[in-house]
C-alpha cells in the first residue's frame, strides 16, 4: 500500500504542479513563468523526479527515435512529415517545458536555503537542475539561464551562451557534491527520493557521472581539454557504472487511474491496465536500418529483445526488406510508399516493455560505462581505476554485458546473457580496438548507440552530432551484402538535422531576447560542442 500511496501522490502532484507529460508537450511553459509550489519538499522532490522520468520515456523525443534509426512509421497509419521529411517548424518540437521541471527543483533550493535541514534536498535539486539544463543546451545551444526563473526581476530573461552554461553547470555540480559531504546530519529524503531512495553517496556518483557526460560532450574542443581533466574526479569508483545506474521507481503499478500509473515508457509503448495497446506501439515499428545494423554485427540476441516478431512470421512477397532474422522486419524511414502494415512489420520488443512496473532509466549503467571508457581512452581520466580493473577496454566490455542483462536476454545455446555478451564482443567486428583513439571512440559510440535504444534516443542523437558515429547516413547491406541505393539511411532522405527551432512560445512571450539570437538553420546551425556538421 505504501508504494501505491506514493505513486498516487506523485501522479496528482505531477499533474497539478509540474504539468507532467501533457504540460511538456503543450509548449505552454517558459522560463519567465515559473510555477509556485506550496507543497512539502518531500512531495515536490518525488513529483519533480517522476516528471524527469516521464521526459526520459521519450514522448518529446520521438523525432530522435526516428532520426537515429530506432523506429519508422507504421504502414497502417499516416506518418508525420515533420518526422520523416524534416519539414518542421517552431511549433513542431519543444523542449522548453523542461523549465517547469526546473522550477520545481528550484523550489527545493529555496527551501534548503531557508532551512539547513533540507540541505540534501537542495543538493539533489542542484544536480537535477544541471541535468535538465544540459538537455536544454543540447537542444538549442543558447537558452535563458542566469536570468531564468526570476520573474520578479527579469520578465524577459536574456539568453546565455551554451558554453557558459556548461561551465557553470560543472560548478553547480561541484557545489552539490560539497553540500552532500557537509550535510550528513541533514534530513534524509528517504522514500521521497524515487531514484536513489535517499542514498546520498549514489547522488554524488550521479553528479560525477553528469559532470563526465558534460565533459565528454565537449571533449573535442581541444582548448578546454586540460581544464576538463582537472575538473573530473579521477577515481572511477566515484561514478555510476554497471553495478549502479540511475533509475526512477516510485512504485509503478498497472493501474489506469490518474492518467495511468504504469512506468511512463510502458504507458507510451505497452498496454493499458485493461489490455488496450498504447498508440506508440501501433504507430511506430522497427526501422530496417537498425535491424540490418544489428544483423551485420551478429547481434541477434539483442535484436530479438528490441523488436517483436512480425504477426505473420514471414516477409511479404516482393518486399524491399531481404532480412528475416527471427521474423524481425522493419520499415524504412523516408520511403513511406513502400512501408508495410503492422501485420508485416515488428513492433517494440519484450526487452523494452518487460513490465508496467519496471523502473524508468535516467542514466543507464551501460551508458555510464561507455562514458568512463571514452574518458579513460581519451585521457580525461588518468587516475585511480576501481578495483584496478577499470581500463577503457574493461568499461567498454562491461557496458555491453550490462546492456545484454538489462534487456533480460534469455539463455540460448551460447549460454547466459553475460556469456552471449562476451561472445559478441569477442568478434573481430566488435572487439576493443588497439590501433587508435579514433577507432576506440567509434567502437564506444557504436555500442552506446545500441545500448541506448528506446530510452536514450536523444543521447544517441547528441553523440551522432558530436562524433558522426555510428554511420547513420547510409543503409548497410545485410550479411555482407552491398548497401542498396533504393533505401535511405537511418536519417531518411535529405540533409541531416543539426538542431531544432526555438519554440514559438518564446517569440510570443520573450521576443526581444530570442530575437537577439542568430537565425537558426536546422541543417547547419551548430551547438557549441559540434565542431563539424555531418552530412551525406
């Protein structure tokens, strides 16, 4: 009953205060209209963390699910041209609803400032504000930051440069870590913290991992490299890894009350408590690019966890898809005229929607391992490695093993999920490269791309824009075949999108500030950490 009560409280709070998923997608939230919270710090923390988990479920990043090659439109529904042809405007996509989530975390900061007993709540809030702002910068580059959420002083908050925001986020995360270290006697959030259950040491690990993500994202800016190395904790035991990821679990239950109390990813891709199929499972299917991508790497164990077999178990006669591994068949983004109906294509698989009560990933252990692997390989981390075994190769392999296990990969003739993962990364095409950092980075980002399937599409889109990996701009052949020119790559046809527009609400409510920003070219404007525009 305790779990049910907590989830009900969170659901009501998220709807009434934070705006939840609907408020995010409505694009009605902006940084010069913060919310006012009168709830307790415990309820605000639970609600804000649950909304963060809902963001991570992917509804606002469906375009990334398409553009990185994970999903394609169902042939049974009329596809969105904004997703499939990049014909979108400033009303199509918006991440500015994140400001409503930031405002709730900001409330916790004010409570902690007024009452030292809430210092741990304030530290968590500072960490999650940094988490949210990185998403905003990675979407837009420049966003309101130093003047945001202060409407009594700034009705029309100015835009800060993305690089300056990144720099300050590192300072804020350092401050949060220091607060936790100095606040052992403060009130512990306990069960109101639905991510770590009040384990403040794990929050320090989360903060260090977020610093690592921020550092790695801009590591190609050589002028910043030395300072980033100094900024990072050099002991890898102080980071999340395959033994401890960040997952939200308020006590999800299979109940349709309050808009649905299931895991938020399940609410989009699974079924209702009554058994009705949720819309995303019907409107999106496997992307043939990703199917072929995994087949070429002999990664069929995970393939069958990512996607479900087709209903008819066979490929249609004359299909443009030559592959039928375990009856997994996808559609092709950008080729709507040849897309097959749902009966002939694969929906999301059992490894992704395991249960309506499954925890919701915030940062998966596999992603943390791949971040550590790249940081060590690149020299951002050169100090103590956990247990003496935490080399770049070790973390690379641990990230792969973690992905196989999290997906619930069943045992087969090769062995357990772990044994299948070891056999997989022992192949020459997947094995840890020793030739150069460039080869190592390509391998790391490729495996991170696979492990991020579904839950981490935005991160995969970010990493592609940063590194150009994996090669999303061409369609691979199957089982060594030559790529077919009739099928576009994962990004469909046309140029590659580099960023989205500022939302229309900013032009309506903060016109002067957003108008001072350079004109946006979605096929060429670069976020500050993008040193190259990757094209075909």
